[in-house]
C-alpha cells in the first residue's frame, strides 16, 4: 500500500511534506524515510511525506520533556490560553485549505470535510477556557495542618491517531492535553499523515514554544512502538483497533504509563415503530454511510421494530440509490472511497462474509470501478437485511459503508440485541414515547446514547466507550482530567513535630 521512495524517484508534482516537526524546527528524518501518500480516489501517489524512526521519536520526546521543564512548564493556564486561542484563530483561517488536504489524503467527501474541519478550532478555544477555570480544593482538617490539592500536567503525552479523521482526532487529544499543560509527540497514522504536519505548521505560526508540540509520522510498529516504549512518555492517548491497544498496553507498562483508548464500536441504532420515521431514516442512513462508514460511532447495526421493518428496508434501498459516490473533491459527491487499500479489502471481505452467513443483500455489495472510479477504493453503499445478531457482520467492526438491518419484536428484545456486543461506544434510539426513551436509554450499554438524534459530537460532550470500546473519555470536562494528576500538599502550621523516640519516664 505504501511504497518506499526517495526524493529523486518521486514525481516533482507531488505535494511535499518531507520534514518532521521536532523542537520547533522542520527536520529531515534521522533514521526514518520518505514515503508517498496514496490518493484513495485514484490509487496514485499524491504527496511525499517524512516518516520518523526511533531516533526521531527520541529527539521529539527529549524536546517535549525539555519544553515541560522550560518556559511552557512555567506558564499559567491563562498564558497557555492565549496561545491556544491564537492557534484556534489560525486554524479557523486555514480550515478550508485543511479540509481540502484532508479530503485528498483520506478520501473523505469535501462536503463532509468542510463541516468537520470547520468545527475543530472550537476544541482549542473551549479547553483554553476549561483550563483557566480549573482549581484544586482545600481540605478541612484540624488547625495543625493546611491541606490542599493542585492539578498538575501528567507530563509528556504520546498521541497516536488513526487514519479516518486525523485532524479531528488530533484536536480531541491535543486541545485538552495542551490546556492541561502537557507537551506532545503526535504520531499520526501512516496512511494519512499530511494534515498532521500541516497542523504542526499552525502551532509554529501561533508561536508555541519549541518542543511543546512535535509531530512525527511513521509506521505504527516502528515510530508508534518507540513512542509507547519511551521511558520519558508519561501517557499514551490512542485511537484505533483493540488489538493494537493490547500491544500498546503490554509495551507501555514498564514505566506505568497512563493510557486512554478509544477502540471503536458496533453501535446499535434502534428504530421503534412509534418513531417519527423521516428524521429516523435521515439519521440511520447518514450514520451508515458518512465517512464511507469509517467512523467508530456510526450506527452500523440498525435494529428495527418488526411492524415497520419492511418499510425501513425499502427506504434504505431507496436512499442507497440516492448516494452520489465519486471523487471526493467534487462538492456534489456524498461519499468518497475507502481511505486505503487494506480497508477496501477488509470491507469487501466482510461483504463476502455477510453473503456466506446468509444475510440478504438488498443494496450495493460491490466495489465501484466505473469511469473515473476505476483505480480508486470505492464501495457502493451496502445494505444487508435480515441480519441475525450472531452473524459476524453484526458483531465485528467493518469500517466500511455496510449496514446491518436487524428486526426485533419488542423493547426487551431490542435492548438484549443492542447490548449483546463486546463493544459499548455509542448507541442511538428513535421513539416518540418519552417514557420508553428514558427506559431504554438508561439500559443501553454505551458511553454515549443519542435519543431522537444521532452522532451529535461536540467539544463539551464526553465521548468514549464501556466494555471493549476502550478506557477513558475524550471531550467534555472529563477529557482534561485524563491529562492531569491530582497532587496533595499538606502544610504543618504549628512549627512542631513530636519526637516518636523520646525516652519517657514510666
Ligand atoms: P491501528 O490500530 O493499527 O492504527 C491506529 C494507529 O495506531 C496508527 O497511527 C498506527 O500507526 C498506530 N499503531 C499501529 N500499531 C502500533 C503499535 N504496535 N504501537 C504503536 N502504535 C501503533 O488500526 P488500523 O490497522 O489502521 O485499522 C484496523 C481497524 O481498526 C479498522 O478497520 C477499524 O475497524 C479499526 N479502527 C478504529 C478506529 C476508531 O476510530 N476507533 C480508527 C482506526 C481503525
Ligand atoms: Mg493495524
């Protein structure tokens, strides 16, 4: 999928991001390489990107540690807030350009990228404000002591992000971590590194001190593994696959690192017969195909009450036919390609699995190769009906535009099917019965439940999983706590301390 390349063999027309961002400077990889990034809409190289190796990670971590002990570590939350808000302003000015690059690198339709990237500056602003209002507690005791807590940054943070939404994932990690006073080494995914290097440029332009934010793309098993194993990294914040998280847990245990993990899901999206069907269909289809199915929160299992099941299947088929699949830079296009060749192969293999398992394919199910799509990684919006809850396509994360429709007969059964999953990231339900909405939402095993809406995500709404979907929360007030430690300080006020070993007359 990624070919190793050198400067002189690469087409001069490629977009160039051939330097790493370490200690406030743009440097060539010391023991890494230059790689090409593939445009998933054409299958052709479109950019040339620097990948770091272990030595580069060492330098980045050393810079991050020095920054923590340098001027950054001395700054107040308000001083950090000035920088974060300046970054947010620059981000906002650059959002259109960043959206274009992210769309090109990841294949996300530009109409979606523009909306997504247009929001990110809010994370940096909001966490600046949150940090400014954080404070410790005084602990009432007797008058011989004065005890209080302060909240201190956890230290150097290794942020490891996935290829589906690189800039969003970076905002979710960097904004709270920096607001908390941590310093960062960001290791984006090998398939879509370009925009994380662009982000580094924005931090440089905003005037962050050297070493506060370092960006080192590279292979997971090389640069990622070096970051996880590094003794001076205090915390890893990771988004990706559960299996990778287990490897990271093992490799990062030596210095008792802190971890937060966002590991995807198989979200149930429940439509009761009493739901207002039009908005429910809008949400259910959008959360099947947005991002070409490559988001952890999508409602990839749609549970439908039997009395409206046939109608919902029919509406899914109708709407699948309306999805304009095409070159992502075209603003008329709804859905671009899968982000890379391995994901295309994974999705197609799950479509085969669904067919073998006996699910009823009612729409899509194929790679699209007509005309300009010929060499891209396009898949038709795909709908499987009559999926039973024990099928692999109902249990495993596919990460493609493939939705499983599952009928149910009553509320109890809907809840049982929804919760019968290793994952527990998100869930959604549609009903016009308010009592049912409360009853069901309270019993769904998920970190976030949407009622009569879906995939509403903001800086201030905590997001993360129960069960195998991960540890910790991103966004909201919870996220900043993941980058802070509580420190307790106790002062003696009497100027006295008893001698425990005094020989007393008995
Ligand atoms: P992955 O977990 O391998 O990659 C995510 C990040 O981890 C990348 O930056 C990668 O370079 C890094 N990484 C990989 N191995 C590492 C290691 N040993 N040490 C440190 N860092 C390492 O995920 P992958 O293979 O790209 O995707 C596989 C599946 O995972 C997808 O099909 C999807 O089902 C799921 N996934 C879920 C995501 C989510 O949003 N929760 C995001 C991406 C993938
Ligand atoms: Mg992997």
